[in-house]
C-alpha cells in the first residue's frame, strides 16, 4: 500500500503529517518513507540517524560526435525542448533543457548522436527499526526533478520487494512526502499511490491551492482525501469545500503553538506531544480504510 501526502502549497504541514504517519505505521510493520520534495528535502531531519549511504543518480544526455555529423538538422527538429541547435560548423547542446527522451539518438540518420549520461542528484538511505527513509536530493543547478523522483521510487520498489520476501507479517507500506503545488514534480510524486492525503489549512491561499491540486488529481484519476491542519474554531471553510466537492475530510489537527515549536525543533509529533498520538492514530486508521477500499 502506498499513501502520498501532498498539498497545494508549502507550509501546510505535509512533512509533519508524513513523518508522523510513517512513525505510527512502523510500530507494526515495515515502512518506507520517501521524501520526494527533492529540491528541499527535510523529512530526514525528524529522525536522529545518519545516512546509511547514498546512490548517485544519472540520466541519459546525448553527445554529438562532430566528426560524423553532417549538420542535417534532424536532431534539432525532433527535440521538442530545443536542447540542440545546429550551426554551420557545429552542434550546440544545452544540457539543462534536455529531457533524456533519446529522440535525437534514435533518429540521427548517420549515428552522430550517441548516448552519454549526466548526474542529477543522489538517493540517500537512513535505516531505523522497521522504518527506512529514502531521500532524493537534487544537485544544485539541476532541473530534472521528475527524473530524480522516479529514481527514488524505483529504489523504494526494490527495497519493498526485499522487505516483503523477508516479512513474516504484513507487507511493506510506503508513505510519500510529496513536493508542494500541482506541477510536474507533485504529479510524478503522487502517481500510482493508492490514496493521496491532501493537507490544507483554513486560509484563502490554502483553500485556493487545495482546489487546484484536487482538480489535478481528478484529471489523473487519483483517489484523495483531505486533512485539515491548523484548524481553528468557527472556521468551516474547508469543511464546506469538502461537502460541496464531495471529498472526505478525514480529520483535523488544531492550530497549537506546541505543534509549531515541535516541528521547528525537528521533533516527531507523536513523541513530542502525547495528546497528538491518539488523534494521529485515528487519522491513520481512516486513511488505511480509504486506501484499502475497492474502487
């Protein structure tokens, strides 16, 4: 089972929720926590453990062998991202624009464009009892966010398969801490999840961006529910939105200074605030019930 924790905007508490759910799940079964906010990963900061190792992630990058190139321009024409520019005396490659589709390699009539690679980041692994944290960390200056997200998810599938072979109880569950927004990075992060939990807050910005990510997930035919964070009395804007959109509101975490302090200090909520554990456990049980429903 895979549960993605996402949200329309930053600062709504996605990482707080994802780390808390992963901690509670790991009490009973092997759990993977994937930090797919690869441009600014921070889920690992909540766990007092050093990296057990990292794996370099590389993607395909074409290389033009000038001695064979006849400047026909096919590579330039086929590239939808304008990563290649054919000049009379050479071919210019703009690596930051390349999406590694290999169209130029496949269609070059003289075989002058060949496969090469470039590094885009790393996948870091941290191991705790029954919990493995996989963190994607994009290299500075790189823009290949979806590619690195796919690499982390691929590593997670391998890890989950190994855990399941050795398991004596329930199979491995995966919790995804997705990047904010509804652009390519967020779409790639939640793709394939059994259920996405949209964390929001009762503010005009929170409600506006909740609507945007909800529309995106509907277009992707992804199942989702809403979790209200920073809930305050006498504000039912999120509840009214959920009723109007026929979306399940699975719980609410109150606006509390102690919660803010715990998160700022990198403390796991169920450990730092005992009153939060039963609340989060109830939310987790409702998430699992929705995730296990047959569509």
